[in-house]
C-alpha cells in the first residue's frame, strides 16, 4: 500500500482534533457571533502551524521518549485508534485531550509489543494533566480580578466595545492556536515523524487537515466550554482563552519554568473557566458538567490504553 493510504489515519486524527479542539481556541467567539467560523478556522490553521514549526521541540522530545514507531502500518493503526476515541468524545460534547488519549494509547501499544514503557515520564505527563488546570485556574482568577478593576476605573465606551472585543479575540485566539500547535501538534505527527524523519512537511499537511476539522467544529463541544459549564461574557471568555493558552505555552519550552509536557488544552481551558467562576464565588458553575469533564480525564486515557492494547492483540500485531 502507498504512503498516502497510511497517512489517512493521521489525517483522520488531525480532522477529529480540529473538530473537537476548535472549541478551546475560538469556540466562545464563534458561538456568540463575535467572529465568523471561516475566519476563526483560518487563523487557527495559520498559528497552529507557526506554533508547531517554531516552538514544538520541547514536547516533541517528550513524545519521542514514549513512542516506538518504525512502519507506516503501525503509525496508521495507532492514529486510527486515537482518532476513534476523539470522535467518540466529540459525539457526546466532551472537550477531549489528544495528549491524554495518545499517552494512554501509547502505553497500551508499547505493552502489546513488549516495548519499554518510560513509566517515569508517563507519570510526569499524567501528573501535569492535573496540576496544569490548577495553574490555569490561578492565572485566570488573578487576570480577571485585574481586568475587572481596570474596567471599573476606565470603562470602555459602548461605541467601541464590539470592535475592541473582536480585535482582542483575534489576538487571543491566534495566541491560543499558536500555543496549541507548540504543545499538542507533536502528539499528532510523532508516529509518522518517526517513520519519515520529517516534521516540517507533516506539520503543514496536518495543520491543513486540522483547519477542515475546525470548519466542521462540534457545536456540542462549543456549548460545553462557552455556556453549559459556566455562562461566559465576551470579556470573561477572552480571559479564559488567554489563561489556557498561557498555561499551554508554559509547558512547551525546553528548560522553561515547567517541564515540556504535552498537556491537555481542554483541561487548561476548564481550569481557567473555574478560575473566572471563583471570582464570582463559584455561582453559576455547573457542577454536574464539570464532574463529567473531569471524570473523562481519568477514563479516556485508561480506555484508550485498553483499546490500543486489545486491538494490537486481536489483530495479531502484538507479541503476546
């Protein structure tokens, strides 16, 4: 079979990633009509690619430590499994983390093939999934406090509010897309990058497919992050987006303040939403919706691990 056929697994994953994670970038802006879907998808693709190209070396190294891919068929099979999990979570309106699903699947894959599992690195990444939303929560809490204090002292003229919010959303959304590309794009391309030895071309190809996924973004996931979890105003959604993006970028630098880990963009966003809600005493925060999302942080990587392991054994790919 041709390399083009095997790349389909990666393309499906990139499409599913864009369809779900668009909500983490411009979901609130599109959901409230501040920006058009086409403009938001275009900005996402451009800055996602820039982030992957300019600043992805940190998480690329972490993913390379956990991955052992040397054939197109292996990269195809693995990417298909992760894509199926992403599509499943999107179907139920849950903001999904490609990092969580992929790391879980990698553990199952390595166990099936009796490859070494870097358990210390796995635990480090898993731990990061749970303290990164706390960091995002704290960032959002203090930024919102400062912004609210400033706006109370210097309110924006009503005439300029829409224009200012639209411009700020383009800036914040582009920064979020850049951060997502820097932190999460290596998760998408590493199986194929280890086979082809090329990250630049793969980043370009996958970013294009991610844009298609963004244009077909799940309205259910958008509603979850923009209103179902906690009703956000336009200013609040800006702060949530910026805080989540800042958290992502903090975990993307080699020798930075935090270790370079592929963290959950969804978890960072949810943490920021909780931080904003805390500035209002937590009133309006939907506990049931929050618990369903947090619960997915536990079962999604575990289920993807089991699914990947079972697939390899049933198809006779594993060595057991």
